């Protein structure tokens, strides 16, 4: 694992603070963001054991981790619901593989 040196950390913080100051002045700072990082929220979900076994079997069949399958299934279901409820559908995101 690469660790940032104290100087690198200091430089990174300086850049972040400069961007924040520009944003506070109302300047367009969108070029500073690459959309490589997506905000995440950790959740805990209790599944019935039979459902979890079915999910795990499907994951093994298609060769993806459980977490990726759950994200994919949620995304697909929300898109189905959006298509029927008149909600505007955005282009599909990249599939999660973690």
C-alpha cells in the first residue's frame, strides 16, 4: 500500500482548501472533479437464509461477488420501476464488481 508523505498530504490539503475557497466565491470548480469517486453509505441488511442461498447460487453461476450482485439487482429493479412510473432514466452506470 502506498502511503502519502507528509508533504504530499499537505499539498493535497492545500489544493482542497483552494478549491473550497473558489467554490465559496461562486467560481466554477467542476473541472476539479473527475467523478472517479462516488459517495457511499454502508448498510446492513438481514436476508432470509433461503434467499441468501439463492443469491449465492446465482453469484457462483455468473462468477461475481455477492455484494456486486445485490447492487446490480437493486439497480435493475429501480430502472424497471422508473420505466413504468414515468421517472426519467439516466444512462446505466458502470457495473460494480466489488
